[in-house]
C-alpha cells in the first residue's frame, strides 16, 4: 500500500492507496513547528492497520519537509519513497521561466489532471487552498503556467483584521447576492466574488489557449482543494470536482519514479 502525503500551508492531506484505489484519506492541520517524532506519532495513529510499502510526499512548507525527511529516514527507511522536488522524474515538462520555483503540488496536479481529463484537450486546474491557484495544462500534459490569487479564507481574515466594523464570518452560500445585513453581504462578496474571479480568469485563459491550440478539443476545468465545495454550483466554468487530485498525482509520480 502507498501512503501519499500532501503538506499544504494550512492543511496536510494523507491518503492510503491499494494499487490505484484510494481506500482512506485524512485531513489534518499543518503545523510548521512539528518535529519528525511528532509527525511520526500523528501519522502512525492514522495509518495503524495498513501495511504501508511505499511513500510519496510533496510539501509547500520547507520546515515540515525538512522534518519529514528525518521522519522518513528514521521510521520508513526500508520502504520505497518518492519526494517531489526539483530533479524528481515526474513526466511533466515545465514550460515556465524558472521551473525550480513551481510548487510540487502544482506539478502533481498537472499530471493527475492530464491523466484523468486531458484526453480531449487542455486542462485548467483550480486549486482552492491557502491561495487560489489556476494551473494550465497543455494537450500534451505540459505545465504552461497559470495565475495565483489570495485564497478565500485569508482574504476574509485580512478584511476582518483591517476593517474595524467588519468581522470574520462563516463561509456559507448566502440566500441572495444582495445581502440584507453585514454577515450576508460579506458572505455574498466572498463566495460569489471568488466564483466570479475564477470564472473571469478561466475565460481569459481559455481565450489564450484557443490561440495556442486552435485545433484541440474543449478545455476541461477541474476544481480541487479543501475550499472548492464553497464555489461548486456557483462558478459557471468548473466542469469537474476532484477532491483527491493531488493524492492521485502523488501516486502517479511514485509509480513513474519507482519504475
């Protein structure tokens, strides 16, 4: 069985694969102060009962990645391990100015999106996390670049901290776009506003893709990330929701790298 670990700035997602089937997954908070032993105690409690024979890891938090390396050397030394970093064979060409600055999660998302949805044309992955990432995938599975925007939660927190009469609200879809009170108005501006932002960016990206690839099929737009459910059914451009896209990408890279 493969244990896939996706360390994000806010949450860490872990999944157990039996061959191609994701049999169990967990979402826990990311704490950049955790030590290797603390990580091991947490992960061991989750995966108890599963026979882990492989490990695939990506991280956007350098301090956690450092401790993960120590944890792997100490507790997983006997199993095959793949850490997604510069130099790892992912099979994803990075057609950008500086490939080393592309986050590992964006690379594995590209591979998973192309594998699952790229048979008919280009893809756009919209990852709703700490930041909102729009990653563009060519019909050949190449990473073309994308757009980065502040995430939904940090935008709400920033507004509440800077505006004296506004406060952090529960992120749920309001009854109407026209809010009748401050809470509803904030919810409307956040939920409908972010959906509109994504739709606007997607339309502009598609316009450029149609120039780059005039003879390819339709563009597939895939939503992922912990906050994606907030805009599903509101965004007009999202075609698919794949909650476990990054975990699937980690499995695919592990299979390729271990050969």
